[in-house]
């Protein structure tokens, strides 16, 4: 099986409500997934929804966590 290219990722520190955290934790537990995976999926769906209102083609991508 071919090896997939690694995705570039950035660290996001976010203060969220306890209720949201507990919901993410519960969903992750029930689906036997990491909380980070559930959060990434939720963020991805939100961005997909909002990109209809704010087209991402106008977005200037930052270089992110590149240190090299």
C-alpha cells in the first residue's frame, strides 16, 4: 500500500466551554477515537459550511509551522 504524504498541521490552543469539551470527550469515547480527531472533523465541517458564505479562494494561506 503506498505511503500517504503527511499533512501539515498547526497547533490550536482554544478555551472551550466545559459542556463542549465533555461532549467531544463522550463522542470520542463512544466512537473509540481521539478527541483531536473528533475536533478536527467538527472544525472541517464548520469550515466547509462557512466556505459557502466566505469563499476560500480569497484566502491567503499562511506558511504555518514551517521552521526550516
